[in-house]
C-alpha cells in the first residue's frame, strides 16, 4: 500500500502503517473512552483516564493484529514464500506475500495459523485478567459489572474479548478472510483446481460482504450509528476484496504461459538517484512523455519515480530536490523467465535483472492491459480455423 509509514522490522519483515490506520486508531480510542471505559473510570475523574485507557487498548489491539499477521508471514516464509511486508490499515492488517501458495497444504497452513494465534492471545489475556480479579463476559454480561474493575483488569478483559472475536470472525469461510482461504485450500485439495476453488471462495466472500452491509444498515436504523457505519464499511471492503480476487484470477488465466521476457520494456526510462527533479522533468517527462522511471545508482536499480510523485512536490523545490529524496522503494527484481503474473500485485515499475545486469523493466499496468486484450480478442472455441491451400 502506498502512503504507508515504516515502523521497523521484526524477524527481518518490514512493518508498515497505512495512513488510514490513524483513523481506525482514533475511532477505537474515542469509542472505548466514551463507552467501555466510562463504566470503569468514575465520571468525576474526568475524560483523561478513559481516553488514556482507550489509547492503550487501541495500541495493544493493533499489536495483537501484528502478532496475528506475523504468524501468517513466518509460516509463509517457512513454506518457501517471499514476504514483502506487513501493513496495518483501517480494517486491521495484511501480510503482503509474493505470488500465490504453491499447494493446498501451503495455503491451509498459512491461513489457519492467524485465527489460531488470535485465539491463543485471547486465552493468554484472559488468564492474565483472571489473575487480577473476576472478569466480565462483554458479549453477554452487563457493562455495569465493569464498575468494580481496576483499569488494568478492564484493559486485559477487553483484549481477551476482542482477540476472541478476531479469531472467530477470521474463521468465517468468506474470502478474503482467513477462513475463506482455509475453505479455498480445502476445495482446492478436493478438486485439484485452484481457479475453481478461488471462484467458489470469492462468491461466498461477496455474499457474506453483502449480508454484512445489510446487517449494518439494520444497526444504523436501530440507532447504533457508529457500529452500523463500521459494519457497512467492513462489509463493503470484504465484498470489494472478494470481487478483486475474482478479477485477478481471470487476469492470471488470460496471462497463462506469458513470461516477463515476452512483455518487458528493454529500454525503460532510467534516471540517476542524484539527478534533480527539474532535470528529470525536462529530460524525460516533458521531452519524451515518460510517466514512470527506474532510479539507479550506477547500474543497480534502487527505486522508482512517477509523475504523480513529482506533481506532489512544489515546483519551486524542483531544482533543489534530488530523485533519491522522493523516490519510492523498488519492487523485488524478476528475471526474463519469471511468469508475468508474479508482477500483477505490484504498483510500480519492476526491474528485470539477469546475472546482475539490468535488462529492462515491466510495468504492471501494461500487464493488466495485455491480459484484458487477450481476454477480449481470444477467439471462441467454435471459431473456424483458417483454411490452408
């Protein structure tokens, strides 16, 4: 995801926070402060304590999400898959993996470990809460029982409940939730057809997303404005993600057998990381109409640059700013023999390298257009073959 802030590395995996995460953090913090923790902290103590407890709980919730995603990434890496990064965003977190799992067993193991990790965390937080005093069932019990809790016990009680819900929700067999991926792996294992399994799982995911939207509308109509809107947005996100998965699978089918070497640009626009933005604009953008460029240091690709990034920079700073100050990170390089479907999820130019030499670049947008052309121009099965004389 673009517009993400690096948070550091854990086990060699880059952690990032998307800008939308701040919105989720604020929403959860103020929601807890105005609701849950109002029962814990006496009103005469003011709003500072509930707000602080809400912020701490929101941070620990996202730490739990990170642990959940780390479990996915570590198992994926153990199964031979490459992990680009883990990104927190408004609806939780996502482990960005390179390509698709190679076997149904790989997908099952990578998918199921996340919900299991959340359930283990729920158990650990519950045990920690029990060591502090009696807990409250937040799903069935009255929130007024929280008044007897200490702030620490209330935080632990909340984290136990929310991790239980996170684990259970992710076991729902609706793609792209973890449960949907588990379901896809089972169908894949039975049918031995990844495309068929993806289509079935994506359909269930879309239906589940629409049901969540309907449920959110009902909650909103009954007066639960915040919860209703959140449910509607989450349902919309799930239905869109499931639809995007179906589209991506169709693109992959239309690109079957196509290699990077077949479609790569053998003379891509290349700029030095030490060039000024003004030089790049006049030598590449305005004179040649180039919109995307590889950034190199010597002959090694070190980043990418596009006109959107340049436009975001004040023109007065063009002569004073070098490319390496605003360039984006370069995607992992590929070889000419790499299936072109491996670059579909990238957003920037992907360098093509062989034997340490830069041979060219492949633009994911061009790959998508190629897939659409192959789909539109593919002759029907019953089309007559040309006669030979």
